[in-house]
């Protein structure tokens, strides 16, 4: 797929397969190669711009591309034919199901796949095998955000649109280094700041490039966001900055919220968050006086044992200040991966069915079964397991077979040493990916060569409900195949031929579409043909004449009548610094890398930073005898790393920062998730990556 000189012979329309902004991309191809990539003009996500990752799409790596199936024999992965690999997977799954039942099988997928793929995987697991054990890498990035939104709105319907950025006069950005992780959006925000004189508030313990854009930077202690949100509400309440009549009309539980917030002690908030009361008061007044505030958050909120509470209390601030249902305001929730929204609407999660239906709802199971042409009893009425629960179940011997598609949990989930021991003990591990080796492919019993981006066709939904068609432009290399063809081949080999009758991807889309009729994500007015013509359409789009829904809830009629305010108090992180491990570790993103680096780690793009580092505050550097540039030992209760130290005031005293893009194939003592803690949000099951106790010393 590498570009060579010359002009393209044709252009195909696509969207960038990296982050959840879902920028529109035009790709020039010739002779099965990408010649040029440019931002799609007029696409509402990016208005023709791309960031460094999008621009580098023309150089998708060929290095270590997985070109044929492999089967482990005598402990070694050896080349196999497709037939042999499909037979092996089908036979081992059937054997496992017959011995231990359907719930002994699980699937873990990426949130960067296509809607049609999610639909096929979901139908295979829930409608054929009869287990709801299917989860995705969205668990790592947006689970808490979704639970916060569902709790507040009663529905998973992100209300805003990207065009709200240009209309806002304030941006409240929290736990979100979006200059690095969402560059196209942060540039739009910077332009709006200049043009509209918009104010930017950034809440972050670190002085990130995003924090440098801010008019007000609240350097909060890690894990204390709920206190800050409640403190902001307390100031607004005390100073009469909330229109209480409007708030009562907008939410169900304003008086309960009021009673909760009246108990907030501002001196306690200041002491725990590390902020001055005056800073909080100044920020509360600025939010309350702004006309249109957009609230944007990232993993600093979501990746926490209290992630759902953090998101929920942030949304409280939006609601009590009336920042909802109008252009230019509200929560603009942008996911980490391109199609995390598509994944949710198709229901490829342990508790959902297509169209946001629930596996626990009998009517919903019947509706889905009638379209799938199966008996409703084939769909289990029990919620399936999240990936953290899948790992625990493998450890206990309850799950015996796992199929991982385009994901590398051995790099991305916390406490890698433990996960490695667990996955080494499983009876049967199938991994489907485009590259090998990754930390996860290296453990597979069977490796299946999947396809990426332009090598297959399908739809993706961006973070503001915008449905896009990604057209196939290139043949998959070697024996690699479109991923849903691989899964359907296994399913048919297991006897599920009638369920997978489709002639092409569009047939799958059309079947899925019928399951969205009357649902929040109704896309019955869309076809591939229409998407080719109109590019990006925001659901709901209930009929062919409907032009799509730019913003939701502009009439302030919400799924449950009114909204819900979250009632949450502060709970400290599961692991706090102590005398043995006196520093708090935060993990996060750096430029030129994306997630576990399966693709970007093989690209020239990431050459400037090929190994991780640890940032430490100058005061801590003196305290622990660390010099800038030297290698130091960083240890938690779970592992020890050896990393180059960067002494900087960009981190707060008492905290250290390590980027998370490096797995243990970079080096046994380089992968930050060897240190992180197996602690999860009780509601969302999202892991904690922003707070674990470590110690550091020169070596
Ligand atoms: S902002 Fe995200 S979607 Fe847009 S080009 Fe960059 S990585 Fe791709």
C-alpha cells in the first residue's frame, strides 16, 4: 500500500481510520496503490483538514504485514492454508461449546471496524453461538463517557455536531490533551478563540499543549474531578448564577441535586483538588456568564474508577447552566476510535443488540430474532461479560476460547504481566489482525490475516452520529481477506449457512438497517447509493427525504421527558501514594503515535520517539536523585520499568507521566501497562490509567 510517485487514476471517498473525529478523506489510487491523500472538503468533521496521522495514511506500513494464516504446531506458529485455519477455528469452537457450553466462548474486537463487520460478529456470537460475551476496545476509551451520557439523557445519543465549535463562546476542556489526540478539532477551537474571542478553560494536572491554549488552566490533582464539578455547582448556586426555574423544567431531580450540592465544603474542595477557592469561583462565574459553552472531555475523565461519576457531574454543569439543546453548546463527546459510535448502535457489546436494544429485554430479543430468522431463545437473556470480566473468567477456567479481532489487549489493558499469564493459560486463542508480531498475536493458537481500511467496504459512524461509507479501493495483500468474510467462513463451517446468506456488504447493511426502524439511530432513509452521493449523514435519518439530524434535543424533549443530574461524591483512586510508592503515575498520549502502535509503531511518522520516557517534576527529581536524560527505574506493585527521565514542570510535583503507546515487544521494561493497576469503574468497567502508585530511582 506504499505510495510511489505519479498521479492517481481515480479518487475514492473514505474517512480516516484513526480517531473518533472521523475526518473525511479523499484517496487517490493507481495500480492498487495509494498515491495521494487529502482532506475531504465540505465534510463536517474536518472541513478539508487532516492531522499528521491522516496525512500519513498514504504510507500505510507493509512491514510485518500478516499475509497468510498461521497455526501453532509444537509450540511454533507455522504457515497454513485458509481452509485449514477455518476448519481448525470452527472445529475447536464447536468442541469447546459442546464440552463447556456457549458461554465458554468470547470475542474481543476493535472499535475501528465497520458497522457491517460489527453486525456480522454480533449475529455470529449472539444469534448463532448463543452467548453475549462480545466486547470491544471501546471499553478502554469511551465506556465511562457513554454511561455518563446514558445516565443523563436516558439514551446513547450524543447531542452536538462539529459545527457547534464555531458557534461557542467558551470551551470547557477537561482531562483531554486534544492538541495531540484530536488535532483537527483543537485547531478549530483555536480559530474560534481568535475569531469569537472565545474563552478556553482546561482542567488537567499536566501542562499539556492543550493546557497552553487555555485562558484558565486548572491544575487539579489527579482523580479529584468530581469534587471540582460539585464545587463549581456550589459556587453557582450560592451566587444565584443558576436559573432554578429553568433547571427544574429541564431535569427530573434538581431539588435532590441542590440538597447534595449544599453539603459541598469549598475549603475541602480546594484542599483535595489542590486549587484555590478563588480559581474555582472565577471559573464558575465565567461558565455561568457565557452564552454558549461546549464541554469536551477525554480519557482523564473516562479512564478512572470513578469515570462515570466524573462525566455525570461534568454534564450537571452543562445542564444547570442551560447549555443544552441550543447551537454552540452542550457536551461534544468525541471517542478515541473511529467507529466507537457505530459499534454501540449495532450493539456489539455484552448488554446490547442492534438499534440500542437490550439483551435483557424479551421484546427486543424477539424483534432481533425475527430479522435474524432464528428462534428468540437462541439469544441469551443474560448480559455478557465485559473484557475485564472475560479475562477473570479465563483465569477461572470458565471461558476456554477467545477470538480477538484487530486489537492488542496485551499492550493496552492494565497489569500486562497478569494478562499474559491468563492468555497463556487459555485452551484456544484465535487472533485476527493485519500485522504480526504484536504482543497479542504472538500468543495465538491460530492467526488469521485480516484487512484494513481501503481493503474492504463498509460504513462508519463518527462521534456526532455522522454515517459515512468507506469504499474499497485496494485488494488485500497475500491471502488476507475482508474480516467479515473470515468470520462468516467460520460460521458457515459451523453450520450457520442460512444466517449468513449475504451476497455482499450492502446486503448486510440493508438487513441491519431494518433493525434501526423507529430506534434512536434510525437510518432507514439511507442507502449506499445515497451515502456515495451525500457523503456524511447524521442519524436519525428515518426516510429517504430526511436530510439527517444535525443536533439532537433542540426542542428540549428528551427520551425520559427531562434530563437527570448525577449525584456523586468524591472517592479517591483505588491506589494512592504511600511511603513505599510515593508518586502517582498518569499515562497518556504523545504525538505521532496512535494507541498500541500496531500501525504507527511501524511507520516513519513515529521515528522521533521510538521508546517511552518518564516525566518527573524537578522537585521530585532532586528528592529521588534523578537527573534529566538518565535512565531510571520506575516500579509499581506489579512491575518495574527502565526509562529515560525527562525532568519538567509540565507534570505536578508528586506525579509522573509515561506515554502508553509501547507494549513489551518494545522491551520487557518499557511497557507502562506492566505498572498500571487492575482497577475498573463499577458502572462502565473502564480501567484506571490515570492513577497508580509508583516509586522512582536512578539506576
Ligand atoms: S483528527 Fe483523527 S480522524 Fe482526523 S485526521 Fe487526525 S487522526 Fe484522523
